[in-house]
């Protein structure tokens, strides 16, 4: 099983490689296009990696290389309204990816477990929300197994507005000691 860890700003080259892989593998799953990602400069990738591991955002990665040379999975958690005056903080799960050769082996379960834990412990979130394509029954079943429920809310899917993106959410529990 690959090692689950946090993305760090110096990981920008690994982030770039996995992002290009994600966009090649399932281009309809992400708002960004492969061409747009390819046009990013090294400086932009460095800034992106720093932002993805900042104060209101964190990214868990599955590091498959023995030498730390390849990410084979990724999940990002972002606080929706970090300055919200109420105590129920919601975070969004975005940029979910597991490389084809690692699918169905439990890696997604481990990444999601770590993403939920980090959302609570590091971001203070009490709810985790996500959007899933209405036709992606495999992803919906995965999230339902992990306690997510559809909220009834939906919006047009960004890449095909004739389809819907369904909102799902889960209450998070603090597991610490």
C-alpha cells in the first residue's frame, strides 16, 4: 500500500505530474483542462502546491514511489468559508483521484479516512461536502459507504450543463485523544 501523507510545497513537480495524469485519465471529472494545466509555468506549479498545503486547504497524497517519486492518489480539502462567524465549519472535498492501477485496492478508503481526519483536526471542519456527477454511480456508492448522503441540492455540471452535479455531505467526528 502506498504511503499516505500531506502534500508539501516542495512537492510541486510530483503534483504537476499527478495533475496531468488526472486530467488525461478522466478529463470530464475536473474543471481544469489538460491544455490549461500544460500551459502552467514552474512558478505557477510551485504557487499551486503552496496554496494546496496552506492555512485553509490541505491535500493528502498517496506516495507510491519507494523513493517518493510518484503520487498515485490525491484528495484536497478546502474550507468553504474560513471566516464564517458560526461554529459549524464546512469543508469541500475536491480533486479526488486514484491511479487506475490502484483502484479497487482500498487506497481511496485510506485517502478519504485521512482527508476526513485532517479536515477535523487541522481545519476544524464539522462537515465535509462534495459534488459528484449524477451518472457516476460508482463514486456515489463509495461516498455513501463512507457516510455521505445526498443533500438534495444540485447544480449544472461544469463540463456538460445538460447533466447535474449532486451535493453530498457528511458530518465529521473528532477522533483525537
